[in-house]
C-alpha cells in the first residue's frame, strides 16, 4: 500500500502497523522492551511464542484425553517444548533489557507461565497450562478483530455453543463407551463439563471414538475459557469499550 493510500485510510494503516507489531514484536511504547538488542530479540521470538501459545490447545487436549501411545508422547513433547520456549524468551529478555524491573512489570504473563506451568507440576495442577494461552492476549489490541468476539453478544453465542457441545458431546461419549461402561445421560453431560474444565472425572475414554470425542470437547471448553479470560482482561484494559 502506498503512502497516499495510508493517508486516505489512516485507521487501516494503524491497524496494519499494530498487527505487525503485535505479531512480530516491534517497538511498542512503554512495554519494558528497550534497547536495539532487546527489540531485535523480541521481534525474532514473538512470532514463534504466539505459535507455542496456540499449541497449548492440542497439548492439553491430548494429555487430558489420556490417549496413550505415540499421541501421549507428542503431548509430553509439546508440553516441554512450549514451556522451554517461554523460559528461553524470559531469560534472554532479562539478559538484554536495561531495566529488568520495568520489563517484569509489563510482562506478568511471561512470569506466570514460566513459574506456574512447568511440566514437573503434579498431575492435578497440569490444567494450569491453559494459562499459556494468555500470551495470545497481546492480539487484543487489534480492536477490529476482538470487538465482536469479546462483546456480550459474542460471549453469549459462545456460551450457548459450549453448552450444546457439552450436551451433544456427553451423549456421543456415552454411546461410544456403552460397551465398556454404563453411563446415564446425566453422567455423560457431567463427564463433558469436567472434560471441558480439565478437572477430570471418574469416567475415562476406553474406545477410539470416546477419545476423539474427549479431545473435541476439551478443545471447545478450553477455547471458551480463553475467550472468557480475554473478555475479562479486555474490560480491565479498555473499561470504556462498547460491549454491544
């Protein structure tokens, strides 16, 4: 796009610049990343870290579905790989920025991820890995993409779809598992809700169909939780934003 086009459509120009900065790093005022070496390092690492954060979804889904075999190994590799990526970025940035205190104050997500989501946590705390998705909140500054998704109406639709997925997923899981375990309709729905929140339940998938259903239901649940977290954070960051 030419400079003349940018002048004719300044809003689109600002959006494109913000998108580039948030996706690749870039120079964002008062974010604690100062100095040419630190800025260059953030530009290099920010994109891969966004991908790593997104990979949290399949990592948690595979782990919580207890699929076993090669998929379980993949889940463990993803879990360690994602955490190591965050830890490396954290250490590198602390080594490069001139004001470490300022960097830490402006990057609470990185602190939380590194210290609260290591793979060595007990199984009961492994669901905290979903916190890694908070890295994607950087994209909340892209208002044209987030206004509708994080509005009250958007959350209502998402909540309805999540509820329908829980009911349908519970019924499908119950049907797949009928030969190995007897579940009532309510127990199927209960299983779906516990799977969505990664709390776990006494019912475990023993068939391929049940395992696939568990993965799908878990992904839906984690996605909704991430949307809800994003909406809450967005209201704190932009309290005057129209939520219609």
